[in-house]
């Protein structure tokens, strides 16, 4: 049985059998993996504290040749991010972040930059109430790291500058297009000049300074929904937790 020491974030857990849990973990060394934590639901289990959403731990993983699942044999909590799990709104945005990662990432594809981005996002969230702004900034960086950078300065088709004009965001065509290159249609996501400028600022500011932007709740929610719809169309999957998040965290 191969042994793999990793550190990672818990993305989800699911009860399995009488006492076990199936976990999805985003690891620094192996990317997204699935593992079974045997006995994790027993009252005296030493694994239970390490299996909470976005708790970062060092794990020992074992895998038999040809097996589908790792066996999570040991864990040591590094950062529990308890401050992010004290109310329903905070938990729901963590669930949305987890959903983004689970739906978008392929198994066994490590990315050190993405791991660092997740870690930084969680740290910035701990000291800020501007969590939707930080999530928007995360999404812009995540698209770039995933190979789908969003062109926001010039038309992705004709290279015409996009200053002070409304644009259309088209998945699989590189980002923002001017009206001449892409007439409005059902596949186009419209972005006003204000939205475009805010997207640029959210992308270019360091993560720990994103929270200084003064964005009103309504346009901020619009930006978030635009980014998430762009992501959904790019990965061709629906985010399962978005509707729940919108109910729990109204503007």
C-alpha cells in the first residue's frame, strides 16, 4: 500500500457506512483527491476535528494499487479557520467556494499557486466583512490559473480599447468583446462600463487590499453573479450551492 504525506483543505465530506466519511480534499502535493476516513463519525475519533470544511491539516494517505479511494490514516490540524464558521452566512460562502473548486478541478492535478490563493483568500476573509468582494477577486484569479484569463482591457477579438464602453463577456472567446465583434445574444453576459472598471480593480489589487474598495451591495452582487455565470459556462457545470447562498445572504 503506497503512503502519501500531504497537506490540504477539506472541501466536502459525506457519511458512508455506519461510521466512516468520504472526503474530498484539495492537497498541495496531489491536487484534488477522494479519501475514506474510517471511523471518523465515532464519538472518540481523532480524525473528526480535521474533517471540517476548509480546515487545513497535514494528512497521511494510503492507497492500494488500482483502488479508487485513498485511506485517510492520520491527520493533524494546522489551521481550523474557526472564525469563518461562526454564522450561517460565513459558512455558506465557504460552501460556495468549495463548490467552485469541486466542480472546476480535475482530480490529481496539483497547483501550488492555486493552493496559495485559497490560503490567502481564507486569511483575508478572517479580517474582513467584504467577503463577496474577496470572492470576486478570487474568481478572477482562479479563472487565470485555470487557463481561462479574462481579457478586460481590450476587445479579445479586434483589440479595440474598452474604456468607458459596455462589453459582452463570452466564455471560450477570451473574455470581454466589444459590441461590433459580438452582437448581443443569449450567450452574452453584458457588463456596463462601471462593472468593467470594478472587475479590473478587483483583479489588479493585492488580495489583502481588495476589501478597501467601496462597492455598493447591488452592483457587487451583480458582479459576483456575472463572474459565476461566466465560470459555469466555461466549465459547463452548474454550481449547486449558489441558489442557497443567495437565499442565506440577501443584498
